[in-house]
C-alpha cells in the first residue's frame, strides 16, 4: 500500500483518547423533533428527560435541553446512568408554537416509555403539528 | 318516553394499528386540571367497547374551558393480549378554549408507536 494511501487512511482514524471521549458522550437515548405542519425540524424546543423512582412513584429530572437547528438534542443521558427503568421525555410544544406566533392544541407532550435493555440504542422522535403528533421507538 | 342522553362533546377512538383492529377493552380516564391547585381532577373512567370507542365521556355542562388529560392504559391493554409494550401508558394533554365544538381524540397505536390528532 502506498505511503500516500496509508496517510489518507490514518487521517480518518481517531486516536485512542478521542475515541473514548466520543464513546462516553454518545447518548444511548436520542430524539428528533419534526414540525410536520410546516415540514421543518422543530428548532429550539425545550425538552426534559425524567426517570421514575419506583419506590416513591416520583419523577426525577435527569436533564433539560433545547433542540438544535436540526431538531435534535444530543447528550440527553450517558450510558453509565441509563438504567432499566421507566422514563419520560417532556416536550414544551405549547411554548414552541407560541414562539412561532401560533396556538396549539397540546400545551406539552409527555412520552412515557419503559427501558428493559439499556444496552440498545433508543431513538424517540416527535412528529408534531399544531393539532396532531406521533412518536415511535426507533434505533 | 325515554330520555336520550346527549352525546359527549368529547369522544375518542382507539385503534390497534399493528393488528388492524379497534383497541377493545382498553381502560382510559379523563382528567381536568384544577388550575388553582395545579392538580388533576378525575372526571371519568371508562373502557373502550367492541369498536374501540368510549361514549359518555363528559356532559356538555361539565365540559368547561380548561386543560384536560386523557390517559390510556396501553401497557395493560397489550399485556392482556400477551405482549409487552414500549409505553406503559399514554397521556394526551390538551387545551379546550371553545367547548361548544366537538372534539374527537383518537389514539392510533402499536406496541412501539402511537399517534393522535384533533378531530371533530
């Protein structure tokens, strides 16, 4: 293999430390908000992740965030604390539509889901318009 | 002469999109937010019929402007069919400004997805 080719391939490889850093910051739970009413990502929507404490039946706030220009919110949770439990993703849809100068039927959307196998990856999108929404378990 | 009760201004319809059948015998409940106490008051409890519907959710008189929540016991439903499900329950929170209209709140669901919309 030519030296030039080797150099080219080497440029695509990350060093060990950077790999570890990326692996640590990769959330096993991701979301994607899509504004189906307007055909655009749901940008700058506030959201929060909660975990149900089974002993108290109370919700513990884990993280809050705001969707980026692509409607995503990286770093929701780290793999170390992603235990098999019941979680809730809360999307501030009412405030989102208000910021666009619109009213909405849903003041917020809460999606409650059960994680039994936290070694998998879970993608929980929210497709929403002012008068409808849907979600599914993606990977 | 028998007196016919008025149709509820709020209706729902549960559809099991995975099996292509109505969501039969699913327990659900309607709640209204008490805005002063910021707690949910239970308005009705019901179970969907053979068509996945649940008539008589609320009377016209009781259907005041406010924030409401419909809770569907989806986890128990799938369990009764011998399945697990990703969602232990589904709660849909919505705002009613003009209670004189008709509001239809369907729930279309499978074990790993659901959707809803404001119908009439």
